[in-house]
C-alpha cells in the first residue's frame, strides 16, 4: 500500500494580471497629470471673464499686453516694430499664439499687436480668459 505524501512542495507563482492593472493605472495617471500642466509664459494680468473650452497647444508663444500698454513675447518686452521679426523666429515649427491682454489695456495697442503678429504668419489666435 502506497501512502500519499502529507505535504507537496509547490513553487511560487508571480501573477502578472494584477501587475498589468497597476501599470495601466500609473500610465493613465501620469498621462492625465501631464495634460493638466499647461505652462503659459506670460505676466500676471487682469484677464476678462468668459466661458471657453480648454486649449492644449503644442508649444505656445504668449503675446501679453499689460495695462500700461507694454507688449511682451514670453516675458520678453518688445516694441511694435520688433514684434513681427521676433515672432517670425519664434514661430518656427508651427507654434500657437496665446493672447493675454489686461482688461485695462487700450484696444488699439492690442489690435496693432495682433496685426503685427498676423504679418509674422500667425493664422489663429487663442485668447486667454479667466474662468468665472
């Protein structure tokens, strides 16, 4: 008569399904976190309020007009005559232009800056507003 073994030795197994679930969760978390990090290279201005969808440009250039009617391209002050050539060099690669104008700035300066940007080859402008 043969007696069965009382203990059989089992080898440990690494379950891969829970590991895949954890890796997918981490991937989704990092993707959502990176999408929410939009870096605007602008100065703090008092933006007008408005409802709009959130834009995710590739690498935006920010055109800022302050309440003193100073014009900045990515935190670098430029004049209206310097705006077109400076923006032409910055737009290589099809970057977007975000316009951030202070509510107290004169509309004429903003329009002149946008026309100079148009001469630099900008087709579409994204307008920065503050959510109400």
